[in-house]
């Protein structure tokens, strides 16, 4: 099954993350905090916390800092209480955008998100206005040149829903969220190291944007991702 390339988007995001490592840590700490408070501090019994810890390690966060934030979250120590809020809207050419935030001040956050949309050619929508165009899935992506047959064999045997080859040769393994860890671990055990892996919101269909429209859309996405309270931005634009 062929799919639109996500490789350029992944590499663009990685490059930007390298430029703002401190902000990445802040976002991961928020995720660890919320995950630990919601499901407890034992990673073996808390899949969301396991994934947050994995992200922290991938961002080179020291183990003692990870432990400190788990202990802080589960020990009811003084700290900020974050709530998770999802915003939806439209970007350039009507592209759908989902913005997931964690905030201690929803008035500030909604104002910042709305301002980013309006200033850069998009507009905020109501709850549910675009989310129906996405599915919550586990997504494991391998670089072009990875052995496609081996990925498909291991992934499907481990319980993956689909294996998609993008137009540039990148391979995308899709799973139900509950099967994400099992499939990813099986792939790693088989010697297949993914370039990106996460539980994400994947669009059912994409909207092609090129030229100035693609540049404007990327600017809007970058501005949204740079907001302090934003954890993730999902969209259906093929840039």
C-alpha cells in the first residue's frame, strides 16, 4: 500500500527539536507528570508513563531527572497541576489541524493558540470539527532503504494492522494503540530500529499543498509547535 511521504516532515521536526532541546524536555516532563498522576509511578503497569520515559531517554534526559519528576508527580509534592486540552482548526487550503496542549492556565493557552491560527492564515474550529478526519494509531516509521519484506513479516506477525510504503521509500507500520509497544519491541528485537515511533493522530486523507501555500502552512505549524503549552500538533497536509 502506497502512502504520502512523511519523511521530510519528520526530518524537519527533528532539526527544529535539536534547536530547542530545553523546550522538548519541558514538554516531556509535563507528559511524565500527567502520566504518573493518572496511572501511577510504576512504568511496568503504566503504558503511557513507559512511552513518556522512552521519549525522555531519546531526548537524553538524565535518569535521575526522570525519577525526580515521577516521584514529584506521585508523591503529591508541590507543583503545577496541568490539564490536557485539545484544540482543532483549519490551516492553509482548509487543511485540518489538531493541537494538543497541557496547561495550568486555559485562558492563556486558548488565546495563544487562537492568535497563532488567525495571524498565520488559519482559523480555530469547534470541538470535533476536524478530529473525525484522524485515527488514533501507533505509528512506527523506518528510513528509506530498510528491508521492507522483513519489516512486513515481523510487524504483521506481532499484530500490526498495516504496513505502508511511502512514495520516497520510507516504511510506516500502523498498529492499534494497545498493540504499539508489542509491535515496536518485536521489530527492535529483530534488529529493525525505527527512526520515529509514537502513538499519534493519523489523518485518513491528506491535502496536497505546494509553493507558497506549503510555506505558509509550515510557518503556521512551526508557530503552533513553538507555543509553550503545546505538546503535539497533528495535521493532514502533504507538504
